[in-house]
C-alpha cells in the first residue's frame, strides 16, 4: 500500500510538470503575487538617477523569495524605500489579523486547534466555547542590499502578538543573511513551511513540523532547481523525567539539520529533510549523566497538477523529535521512561502525515481541504490515559477582497485517542479577517 501511494504521488508530480508545460497561463497564486508587486509605493533616497524598472523589479522580487515562507506569514511591505543606485531596499510592514471561533463537542482549551488537548473522559463538563484573538498580528522590518565586498545581504526582524493571552508582543524572527549564510532566530532547516496548507487555524495540522531556533545555516541553489542546506541549531527538548529515577537535563549539544530540494514552476518543490539531536538526562539510580540520540526525517512537497489546483503533502517519522511537531510538543515525548529498567530513558518512535488540496473557484476565491494524523509509538508499558494518536481535519474558504485584505471561514474536526481506547472528538468553526500593509 505504501509503495502504491508513493508511486501515485510521483505520478501526480510528473503530470504536474507535463501539464504545466502545456499551459502557459500563470497560476492564481502567481497572479496574486504579481498584483502585490505592482501595488508597491516606492520612495527613493540618495543621489543619482532613479533606477531602471528592471532593477527595481528585481529588488522587489527579492522581498517575495523565501524558501521558508508560511501561508500565514505577512506579505511584503506596501511602502518601500530604495536607494537610487538600486543597491539597498528597506521595507516596514505588517498584518492586522483577528480570529474568532466557536467549539463544541470536545472543547480545545487553546487558540489553536490542537487534537492533543482534546479532553477525554466523561468527567469533562465543558462542551462549548467561544473565543477570539488578535494572535498572528505582526510587524516586521526587512533590509535587502548588495555590497561589492560582502555580496548580497538581508536583515529581517518580525514580532507577533502571540505572548501572554495572545496580547504580548513577542519576537518571532530575527536573522541576518549574507550570500548563502544565515545567522539568527528563524525557522529550522528541518521545517518546510511552504508545504503547509492554507488554514484559518493559526496552529496548523497536528503533524506539521513548525519550530524556530537560533541557528547558523548554509543554503545554496544550483541552476535554479536544486537546493542544498545544512545548519547547526540551538537545541530545545521535552523530556519526561519523573524526578525520582530520572531527571531532565538542559541540552548542550547542538542539533544538526539538513535538506535537499528539487523545485520547478512557481513555488513547487519536493524536499527531503532530516535532523539529528542529542538528548540528555540524569540517571538518578546510577547517578550518571546520560545521552540518547534522537532523529527525524521528513518528505514534503507542494505542486499543481492543474493551474487552479495545488496539492500539499508531508510525511515525517523518527525517534525523539516530538517537541518539533504541533501535537506532541504539547507533551514530553522526546525521551520517556524505560518501563523495564529504572533510571533509563529512551527516544520513542513517532509518525505523522498531512495531505491537502487547494482549488481556486475564482481568481480571488479558493477553497481547501486538509487531513492529517500524528501517532505516538512507545515500546510498551504505557498508562491508558496517554495520548496514542490525534487526527486533524479542516475545510475552508478564502476570499482575497483586495490584494492586501483577506477574509476566510473554516470548519475544523479533530480526534484524540488514548492507549486505553478512549477517544473524544472536537469541532470548531472559525473566522478570520486580516489586513496587510
């Protein structure tokens, strides 16, 4: 079955390339990006003549090229400042976003729709919940430049209202890029935000790997088709030490992540990524510091079999990478107790997958459907109330009222099942309105 699914996936990507070659019209996503680029207001500074339109467009295009851009990330800024020699461009922009939702059935006590947090058990009395949040509202500052001695460089800072009660201003990205090198706080090389489907839910599918860290990354693209990247990243882990026979330690060895990617068309690619982690704990029985290896691999893609249809797919698996995924990061699943040997811990297996289809009904209106699952697979000896797997589903409709104003509605369904066999479902209807500038 897995081989047939893989062959079907490869067939769909091959058909996407063939059909794209036969259809010269741009996709709705590309047309939307072009409308954004055409609407920029550019102010010039410095001496000399105004740069030619080709060089100006090249600089504007650089604001949109990002291998780690997520659907919910803010658009390029409406107002740009550009030097007359076309070697420096600056932009300050942001997005104002308001979400509202109504839960029924199993209530998720969080702004994001997280199946792990669905309560399981008859004692739960909360069956409905109404909520709203400005989470996702953001401000950012980007500088792009070219220097004869340094080369191409970029500076980026972004802060979101995602802190306490989603009203505190918290840092989301802060990094500098010089040619192929990036240093700072940004998306892990193990992630693939571009392959995440369009959702109103700010959390995203429960099997999505979406994590940021302080890192040093090298990334290079060969012949505009093949990209390679490798990074050293500051570690963070969720370890389930019980304080009696085991105790969690702060990680002290950096994570190593890498990916190889083949791309074609506009924002279409397939990416294979991986991560290696060193997880530390104290064996309180033997009074000894211990380390275990954790690892993860991920295969992800986004492609268009038809001009108006986009397919998103991701599958990831490994041991000790739970804190990097949306569902398992809510618990402590990187290292867990060995039920057979007191004082020892091990990195349990996990497996996640997500699939989604997006279809444009009109150049400014599209719908999408998403379904995914995250599964936790320990060795044995697990309590009955421990999370076994969660399922995530979403169906939505988005309307781009203008290139910078968007409204959407979404229905979410989720399920949590424990090792005891008990399960519970949750349902949510949510709305969002966002204004980018």
